[in-house]
């Protein structure tokens, strides 16, 4: 069983830092997803693990071995590429078996292995075809079979589903999941699709601009985002984030003179520039006149079918709420919202870190280790 | 790819294409058909136009042992020059494709031979290989008479072939490098992940994947050795010694313009044209075949 | 580059340096030999480091081969072919790609087929047409009976004649009459999206306006590539100028002069002058290629597809 340890891993191209010192422990047999917007350095990180990119500084260990100076072939990783990277001039069988051929495995043994792996991903009827004659999903399977046949210590996936259509993507997700359950091989999966990340991951690594923003289980990342970036990036529709400050009178001031009463604010949060966040699904519509309700004016409505999104203005700040009622509601009409303090998230505007609403202390460190 | 958006205009497209069409008709189709006409006729020695002689012009060149010797020589020349040039260019391109530091500098120099006029290179190589001059000359000083392209036909042919191969390096290099660079990086990376070492990746992955380019260049080089060799041979050996470097295009020139045998030369032209057309045709068939690769 | 193996890197550099030597040696020898004195160039083994006679050798070569006027001729031919080809190629490709008329594909193939047969293989008949470029039209008039008609009506016999021997037109036109440029432009024009044509139509611009204001500016790279290729190939022409110019003194090009610079079998072996002359003659296209490399490489390659 193989763990992967990244310690202060950095990558620098000429003069720009792409990855700034990443420290992560990936446990043996774990399925970890690295999630982030394009250009955040997630693929670079994966390629450094694979050995396709040089590590500028820091160390990467696979198992007990520091692999910084090992060639890709010596690291025991298999990789599924974004564009499959199948050898177009070889048949499916040759594609799957190439690594074995390179390793000098005798023909008979090789053929048997290829057949076995091909069966496990239902590619058996296509063994003699060229990749060009296969559908997108079949090519994807060849790429996975090629990775599996070597029985690697680590699976690396570099946005493998980005060329598939939505339906196939869901199917492949399930396949990868069950594959992992069956083989139990440590896997690192890079994607920019948060649904994919949420559904696949044992643990998520959220990256932004070369920095790890948060590491945690999908539910943790969703429920207790460690930073403003994670809060904004995870979840659709995105979390409502309202900039302002807590005044001495216990009111949160925002927008054009907006005031929201929030109880039990830690004293050291007072008069600090912060962002207060609440997920749209945690914003409730309440009848007019409800005590403590926030008065808003509807900007527009987005119908989703089962529910609708209300985009409303609260004294110059935008609030989005998920609403399942179906009364007539239109632009310019008043609405009233409420939410639980427990659903609130507070972030420092200085460094974007999560602040604990009760203690006012930065919560990031604690969360990352969670 | 078919276009959907066109301009509609009665005369404008014809006006635009007319100059090119007229030039092509006057300087390509007319001469080519003239060549056909001459190849099947013979000019009367006492004037009065050409008389139809059927295949006799062809029969006379095909019956001529010296012509067949020329054909064989041309084939050898073409294969040798093409082979040498392509192997060198491919090797250089493979290594240049690794894009180590400073490769750009090497790259731009490798292209230079493309710019050189064949006769100019011919003059330079003639000096380099001149038995009495100071480069090969030093070898002759050690073993007198070991090298003399002025009297030894084999030496002369080798000298011309080497020069032709050198001239082709630039062109071949450009195409090989471009083809290699067009291969997706991820294929090489996949190969590396599969455990193949660089040299093995070259043989197993890169070479088969640029096969279409290899084939394209093969044909282009063969055609070029059949046609572009004239300037080189004229400057270096004038077909000698004793015709040992006389290739098809050179013989055609000598017979047509020195010997004034237009009919014979026209027949030779036709043979050369058919050869070039055949090569081009093979090329097109291959282009069709390669479609399933992509 | 994946492997950082130092050994493989050394092999890489070693091969490339070997290639560099292979490519540069002839150039180096031309430069070295061109800078030696007659005595030095006759030495065996040859000095491999330049001496200081380059300028005087250049001068001797320049006068001996009459390179001044020949340079001008070469330049006229090279520029003429380049400009002619670019203009014709752009116009004809525009016609083929952006207009829909019945004979469009026929025209394309008529032009495209010329790619197959280089000038060298049809040199004999092309030469004969140069003696009278209007000969095809005369034949057309004769066969249609127009000559006879005009003669009987007006008493004048129509005799079309346009001799191209010993003229710049003769040197240039046959070299313009191939499809290289047309093909290159066509390839490029095919990549112009339909939407661009439609947008320009919606903006109310006609075909010529579209050609001048959209296509030409977009095809600047292609034009540079084609210009480089055409300049180099026409400067380096040898066989055609040799045939078409019997009056070498006035219409000869520099490349034709190379042979005149080679020492005679029993004459003075002044290879130093020969090499100096070769240097002058090979320099212009080499400079063009070195300066335009980036563009012309792109142009060459797009011919493949």
C-alpha cells in the first residue's frame, strides 16, 4: 500500500511560480481529488507526482521513497491523460500491452493480462481496433485499461472526463469509483468540475493560484469552507457573500446603509472588515413582519423547474435565495428573508480566512488538519 | 471542407483567375502537349514539318543501352541522395525535438542549406573534393591516386550525390521537425509513463506517427533528385567522366539543346514526366490512406 | 522533455554539434578559401583558418564574372517572380475559394496539376514556346479559321509573335506559371470561417473590398512565407536562365556565372577567387532565409496539408 507525501513542493517556470509550497499527505488507498479553477497549478502538481515535470524545490515521496530524481517509469505510477493520449497507430490490445512489452514481458503472459484487463472494462470485442475507430467512452476505457494493466502503486487522472459528454461523464464517474473500490489503489484525480470532485473524492484538495486553500472531506469543504475562495468556488448557486463590518451596536453594516442584526458576535470581530456568507439554500423566505426578518426587493427570478432562485437586493447588497414556493413574484416586489446563525460563515477581508463567529479567531489551521 | 458563404458575380471570378490560367495554359499545358506531339513525330531533315512516327522515338531511346544506363544511374542517384539526406535530417530533427537549451540556434543553422543554389554548393563541393586541392588532396598525398573524381566515374557520382544530399538537409529537417512537434506531447508522456526510454519512444511512437511525413518527403526528395540535379551536375562534372554522372534530366538537356534532337528529348521528357506523375500519384494514394490515423 | 538523464543530453548535444559541423563545413570552407591567396589556396593540406585576402578575392571575382550587372539581373528576376507569383496566386486563390461558379473545380485542378511537373522535366517544349509566346493563340486562330477569314477580308495575314528569348519577361513568366503560391493561398483561404464572409456581407462590403480589407491583411504571414520561398527558388534558378538567355552579357544571372568562375582544367587553380564569387552569389538568399525563417518555415509546412 502506498501513501504519497508532498512537502513544500514548489514549481517555478522561468520567473513565475506556478505552485507555491504544497504540503499534503495522501493516505494509502485513498481517492483524492485536486479541484481548482484552470491555471491554479493542479495539473502541474499531478505531473510532478508522475515525473513529467521537474520539481523546483521540496520533496515528493511515494511510499517511503523520495521520487524527486526518479524517471516516470521508475515511480510506479500510471496515468490517464486528458486527451486519452492513446497511440493512434497501435490497436487497442497493443495500446494496453505497450507498457508490458516495454518491460520485456513474454508475449503469451502479456496477451493473457491484456485480455483480462480488457474484459474487466468490457473492451474485449474491440481489441483489434485502432483508437480512431472507437467512441469517446471506449477510448476512455482503453486509457484506463492501459493504466490498470501495469498494476501500478498509484493511479493519476488528469481531467480524464473533460472530453466526454455529460451523460457519459456520469457513467464513467461511477466506473472509476467502482474500479477504485475493487483495486484499492491510491488515486489522485485532477478536475475543475466540482460535481465530479464531490462525488468521487474521499478527500478534496482545493487549489487556487498555486496554493492549497483547503484539504478535507467533501462535506467538510462544503459546510465549513476554510477561505473566502473555497466558499465562493464550491456550491452552485454560489454562496451569498456580503462585505461589511460589525458595528459596536451589534449590527452588521453593509451596502448602502444596510444593517442586519446578528446576535452573539465575538467582541474581537467588531469593526473588522469581513465578509459574511450564507448559502442560498439556507436563506429562508418568511412572511412580511416576521421578527428580525431582512427586507429585500426582488431583482429577478430564475426558474429552475423544481424550485426557483430569487435574486434580491438588500440595501445595495445582492442576496440569492432558493425558494420552493410558487406564488407570483416579480421584479420590484418586496420579499423577506431569515437564516440561522449556525449557517453563517464569516471571512476576514484581509487574508480571506475563515473566522469563528463565536471566538473571532482564524479557523483555517484547525480545519486544514481536520 | 465545403464552404457555405460565397460571393455571386458573373465576371469577376474569371477576371481574377484569368492571368494565372493564361500563364498556365501558355507555359504549362501548351508545352506539355507540344512535348507529346514531338515525342510521336519526327522533324524532317529537309524541312516541311513533322511527320508522325508513332512510338519509334520511344523505341529508339528504349533500345539505346546508354539511355538505360542513364535511367539506372538516375535511380541510384535518387535513392542514395534521398536516403542520406533524409536519415541525417531525421536524426537531427529527433534530437532537436527534445528542445534542450540552445536548440533554437542549431535549428536555424540546420535550415541554411535550403537557401543555397545547387550550382553554388556544387562549386564549393567540387573544391572540397578536388583531388589537387587542399582538403581531399591531403588524403591523396598520403595514398596517391586514391581519389580522383575527374577520372573515376564512381568518385564523381559519389561527390555529386553527397552534395545533393547536403542541399536537401534543410528542407527535410524543417518538415521532420514540424511533424515531430505536431505530435501531441501527451503521447510521448504516455510512452514515458509506460516505461519506454527516449530511444525506444523514438522507434515505437514518434517514427510510426510521422510516417506520413516520411513518405511525403521520400517522394519529394525522389522527384527533386530526378529534376533538380541538373545544375549540380552541370557545374560539378558536366555528366562526366565518360557519362558516369549523366542522369536523365542531364541527358535530356544534352540531347535536346546540344544535339538538337527535339524528338528524342521530347520522348525523354515524356518518360521523366510519367515517372514524376507516377510518384505524385503514389503520394496522393498515401494521403488518402493516412486519414484513419487522425 | 521528460528525462533529465545527463548522458542522453550529452548524446543529444553531440549529435546536434555533429550536424552543425556537417552543415557549416561547406560554408566555412567557402569563407576560408575565399580569404586565401592563390599560393595559400594551392597548399596541401589547406589552411582551415581565414587569411586576409577576402576583399581582394571578392573584387577579382566581382570583375571577372561581371557580377555587378548580373546581380541586378538576378534581383530583377527574383523580385519579379516573387511579386508576380504573390499577386497572381492571391487573385486566383480568391477566385477559386470565395466564388461559386461552375468551372471552379476545373480551374482549380488545371492550376493544381502544374504542381506535379517541375519546369526541368518540360524544359524542351517550354523553351520552344519562349521563342514565340503567342504561338498557342496563333494555332487557335488558325484552326478556327479566323486567320483565313481576316486574310480574305482585309488582306492582312495575322501573325502573332512575341519572342521571349533574352528578355526579363522570358526569365520571369515561366517561373510564375506554377501553382505553388495558388495552392498555399488556397490552403489559407480555406481556413477563413464562413462567418467572416457573412459578417462582411452584412456590413455591405463587396468581394473586392473583402479581399483588400479582410483577406490581404490576414494573409500577411502567408505572403511573407511565399515571398521567401519564391525569392530563394527564383534566385537559385539555373537551367531556365541558361536556356533562355543566349545574350549572357546583358541578361545573365549570377548563378549562371558560377561555372565561369571555376578554374579551367589547365589554367591557374585560383579556387580562392571561385570561392569568393560563390560566397557573393549564395549570400542574398541565405540572408533572406535567415531573416525570414520564422515565416517561411510556416509557409513551407502548410503546403503539406
